[in-house]
C-alpha cells in the first residue's frame, strides 16, 4: 500500500501552488494532456461531420470543453468536448433550425444547465432508469453506425435511420473503392490495435487516422477529405435566434440540456471508479458543463458534454488534476491555428470509420446481460428502438413511460395464497397491497371454509387503508361465524404506516432508523416468533448452505459490543463470514491459554481456508476506556482478560495524535488506544504458525479495521501516518494494512 503522508480532511483554505504541485503537473498532467489532445482531434472532427455541423464547430467545442469545463467543473479528471451521444440531437436541430440557430440553442441550454446546478437539482438526472439511459445510448449508437456506414462506402449520410437503411443497397451499387479501403482499414486498425499489449498505450483512433491519412496521401487516393476555412477565427458562426414556435424552441433547448447533463453526470460517476483521487461534485460539474455550453454556443461551437472515451484515456495516461483537461484544450487551439492544413489531409471515410466503431461500442452486451437479469430488457429495447426510429426525445419518453408503468405495476402487485397445513389455513400476503389488489384479496379469503383456524402471514412492503379495511372486515366476519384468526398486529401496523413486515433483524436497520427504548424492545420469544413468521424469505438460501457446508472467505474478529454488527459493516450474509467476538477484540499471543480464540483462528485458517482475517476495533470502546482509567486489577475474570490490553496501552502512549481522515478531528485517548490495539492484535495473529505460513504463501491477508460508531464509517489501519485512511477509497484491494 502506498505511503500516505497527509490526512483526507478538507483543507481550511486553498493553498498556493507549491513546487510539488508544479512538479506533479509537469510529470503527470502534461504528458496526459498530449495523449488526450491527439485522440480528441479525430473524434471532434468525426462527430462534427456526423452531426451536419461545420467541422470548425467540433474543434471549438473541444477547446471550450477542455478549458472551460476543465477549469470550472466538479470532476477534476473528466475531459469534455463534442460527444457521439448528442450527434442525433444536433443533426436534427441543424436540419430543423440551421446551424446559427443551433448554436444559440446550445448557448441557452448551457444557461439552463447552470440553473440546474445552482439549484442543486442536477443530480436528479441520475435518477433516470439505467435501462432508459443505456437504451438511449444504444439507439444513438445504432443510428450513428448506420449513418457513418454510408460515408465509409463513399456516399452521403441521410437524415434518419430508415432512410439510411433504405439507401444502403444504392451505396453498395455505387462502388467507391478508395473510400471503402480507407474506411475498412480504419475499422480494422481500431479493432486490432488495442489487442497489441506493448503499443496500446497510444490511442487507437489516433493511430488509425494517421496511418490511413498517410496511406491515402502516398497513393493519392481519390477520396473526400476534411475541409476547413483558411482563416478559422473569421469563419466562426455568430448565433442567431431560432425561427419557430416557442414550444419547438423550448423543447430543443430542454433536450440539449437534459441529454448533455445526463451524459456528463454518468461519465463523471464512471470516471470516479477509475481513480482514487477526489470524488466528483456533481452540482459543480453541471455548472461547469453549462458554462462550457454557453461559451461554445456563443462562439458557434457544438454542444459540450463529459466524454467517457477521452476521460478514461486521461486517467489511463496518468493525469492527476484538472490541469490535463485544460491543457488539452489549449493544444487543440494552437494546433488548429498553426497547423490546420494538416487536418485537411484526413479522409472523411477515416473519420467515419472512427465514428462507426464508436457508435457500435455504445451497444454493450454487458449492459444487455445485466438488464436481462433484472428484468429490464424490455425497457432497454423499447428505448433504443424508439430513439433509432422515432427520434431521441420520443424514444426516451417511450422508455420512461414504459419504465414508470412497470414500476406502478410492481407496486400494485400482491400475491395472496391460502393453503391448508395440518388443519390450519395459512394465508400468505406478499408484495405491495393497495386498493388495486383488494378484489383479488377478498376472493382468496372467501375460499377459506367457515369456522376454520386461520393464520395470516404478512410479508408486504406497504398496504393502504382500503386493504387494511378489507382484511379487518373479513376477520370480523370470520370470527363471528366461529372461526379464529391469528394476525401479527405489529407487522400489520408497520405495513399500514409504510414499513416493511419482514423480520425485525432484517428491517430495523433499513427502515426504522430509531433505537427503541428498553421497555419497547422485543422479547427473545417474540423475536423468535417474528423470525419464524418470515423465515420463508431466507429458507431456500439457508437450505442450500446446510447442504453445501460453510465456506466463508474471511475470519472477522471484533468486539462483543452490541453496537457492532459485522455483517452490516462488511455487507456479508449467511455463510460468508466466520466471526469471533470478545471484549476488546483481542487475540492473545499464541500460548496465552486463550483456548477459544486459538481454536477459532486455527480452525478458520487450516480447516475453512479463509483468505483474509479482519481485526475490527471501534470507537467508544468500553474495554479501551477501562484499560485507561479503570479500577486496579481485582482478580476478576474481566480484569484478568483486560491484561491483554497492556501492550496496546504502551503502543498508544508512544504514538502521536491520530486524526480522523474524513473530519480532521483528533481521536480521544480511548479511541486512539482502540486503533493501536487493532495493530497489536495483527502482530499477535502472526504468532500463530498457521497464520504465518498462510500469509507467507500468499493465501492469507491480514486487515486492520476501525469502525466509528457515531459516524457509521469504516477506516483502514495503517502502520504509518496518518494511521487511519478511508475504507471507501478502495485501498484495501491493493494491500493489507500492517501494524502500527
């Protein structure tokens, strides 16, 4: 694990750039900016061509996206510019309003994005169903691919998918061999280059475009090439007010703003998963994207979004700050002004080949498989087909309506069954029971014989007043005719008030969020009864575990403190964790006559073959407090056990202050001791021969963890300053923390 010299607490003020900052920019961000600049040139030109926009507009958007969005946005490593996802939208606007008006629409959309970011509702764009988002991208990808196939074949793309499909036979008959060779060679290089391990660091689009451009120039192939104005600055288009009704203009502005926002925010979230640096501020990112679109539109440029292709390249190239994105925009501007003639050597078929592959990659089989598993494939297909055939706004609207309809159907669906078991009728009600399902409920209840003994098992997320009254009316009538009805009243009331009726152990953490007073806590027998009422939920899984035996991946050693829930902290379920709990999460050194702990450690390592051992301490630890200021040793069992904390006390005294990495707050003496104690227990674990052997052979990892109860935060324990790091930064995946 790399050494971390500072805490993760936010600085109180922005420090002036020092020598280390400039060294990082020159060493990491400058080379990364050059790589991104080289890949951005062909992509920006290709997207502009595919959108029906002036080619210079794509380069303007690349420059503005890099400089403005890079400087103001909330995602430091995201690179912005013209994106394939907006190609269909821009093409439709150009055909409807013209390019000057499209630039004005882009500017207005940017101002709307800024408003969304300032009002902190920009993050709501992430609430869109993933099936709709991925379906939208797939529909755009198919449209781009079919459109650019015409250009690869040496022809002109049509305005719609249907027209492009209908025109393909004619393009094949027309036979433009030079364009076909250039386009096919570009596609082949794009597919093969990333598979070459020693050269894949150089972007495939750059290699493909440069190679086919040199080939076309050397052989003097008769192909259509990029055409740029002689004086780019004088050819910038001044935005003009769109002509048309307010509804059409408003719809255009809203479409550009929403699509650009969703694509940028999704890209920012994806980029966060590629690095361990600062996470994105989505509202600030939306403001930065809005400012970039406002400036790009004012200069006659295309709409700007965060682009995952350029952003992932930026991260892979080693960028550390937003300086990389800003510099890449500057390099594009310098290149266009000083060496624009070189761009005019690029065949249009080469750019079309880049866009063809880019479009096809928007249709990802991994997304299809995932959505199929979650029964969302229909929404994906409808959205993609709607975007490709009808248009982006119509396709997304169709997908949203279908997704909403499926949600309402699921919310209103309840399964009611009545079966006789050993002379008792069991009524099971699952799902969400609202007025729409009352008729089905009543029909099922009326099948129960008069005078029968009935037990009602509620396993619902919610029931409304109509369902409540239906059950109450049936119960009164059944009892009046000599029958009996057993109903869990607490579960009944919880469902009526929006709570879930699953077992208390499963639902309190997720739904109640309130610690009950001592006199309100469930008794042991009542708790067991509630479990049995809902055991059907987990019986199949436990039956499988019983048949297969336990195969846990980790041994979790923690304190007996009732506030520590190991499965909650580690997000593990039955069968995944072998747990040892004692006062103070202690592992006395081997040979200390702590037979129970010794047996558990050796059994977990030698018999179960766990791959990790986690020692978890926690804040507000009573054992740590007792070891610091408790009464003298009185010979009791508790005091005898706490003697094992003495090495940890000595270690804690020798350590400097320990600061929480998220808040910057210095830990109390007791919490500092509990952190030091985790490290000492890791040392004690290595006194076991079985542990040492497994660790030396690479079969076992030792992990130190400290849980802050009040903050509900897990920290990893390091052997050096800052001693604690945030577990959510995924450092645990690279190396095990050592002892302090």
